[in-house]
């Protein structure tokens, strides 16, 4: 090997090592997303104007929900996709209202037509028997199969009650065990996981690849009194959750979609909260 070849080869190896080092040392931040239910009053009053504001804040992904106007807000699926895309927003997923399997199949077809990734069940409600959650798991598998047929994924969003024991078992554990990982994913609301005393990182790592989506809001350092009308929630970066760690651990274990959500607005409007959280995510540095 002559000197010129040596220098060229050495330079290429150094460049490759540098690129690899950058990849290892750095981490790509997830696309900033927001659940539209957070700004539901604004969406109900002016959906197009609200989407425009969210896009201007820097959000690039949105998750819809079963509003009175439907998940496409009174528009056809293609019309809504065009409007959202015009503001730099990609409709990734939606929460849906209770429906039959036939109705769900039609919804899945509409979602698939516009390139959505997920249909998410947002609510089951507390139950008196753990057996009821086992029937829910069976239903989830059926809906997951429907989504798979259309090229989508099915997800479930646990609130607080799945972390509360029923007949000596945690519903969240029953649902994880009773659903087919090839058909059913989960959307962790880290607020509820933390406030119910569970370890979000233990769930994410133990069930690697199951928690593909997340809702993010912080938990007050000093909780509100039990029975308070409001939840002990606050904007990201103002409470006890380490979101740098949460996003990093999530990404390392298959979590792909991260949506800002808020349930308590203290001296601010929902859109002001959305702006604050967008700024927080923009400034957040992952390692």
C-alpha cells in the first residue's frame, strides 16, 4: 500500500468512525406530535384554524379522536388529510369511539386510505371482574386482525384504572398477556403510569416492542389533594418526569410516536399549553 492509498484509506476509515460516533453519541428526536383532544374546544370551534396554529408551533404529527364531527372533523378522510398536510401535519393515528367490528372495519379502511398508522382504543373503564378484561383482550385481537388486514396497527391507551388491582391482578398485565403482540400495541400515558405508582421504564423494557406510542404530560412535584377536580398534571419540564430519559428508553424499546397531551391548564389556555410544550420539545436534547 503506497502512501497515497494509505492516506485515502485512513481518511475513509476516520470518516466512517466519526459518522458512527455521531450516531452513537447522538439520537434523533422523535417528530413532535399532539393529541387533538388537548385542544378540543378550539378544534370544535375552528378545526382548520386550530390545525394551522399547531403547525405553526412546530408540531408535525397529530392524533385525532372521536369528536362529534368524527375523526376527520366533518370532512372526508382525503379532504382532512389534505388540510392537515397543508399545515405540515401528518395524521398518524386516532382514538375512536365504541363501535361494532363492522363499523371498525369501515373506519380502518378509511384510515388506511389516507396512510394512517394506528387506530387506538382510548377507554374501557374500570371493571368489577378481571375476567372482563380478558374478554377485552379477545376483542382487541379481533380488532388488531382487522387493522392488519388494512395495513394498520391497533393500539390500546391505558388510563389509571388498568394499574389498579382487580381480583388480585393488574388489568394492564392481563391485557398485555392476553393480546397477540403481532396484532396489538399499547400507547403509554406516562402521567397515569407514574401517578398510579407503576414504573414506566420497567413496563417499556419488560414488554419491549409493545409500547409503540406515548402520551406525554408532566406530574406536579406537589400533587393536588385527593379528590381534586383537576388532575395533578402540568406542562412538560415543570414536574417530576425526566422526558429525556422517557423518550430515550422508549425509542430504545420500540416506541415510535410521541404525542403531547394535557388535562389541566393552569393560568393558560390549551393552545398556550400546546405552544409551551412544543417549545420544550424543540429545546430538548437527547443523548
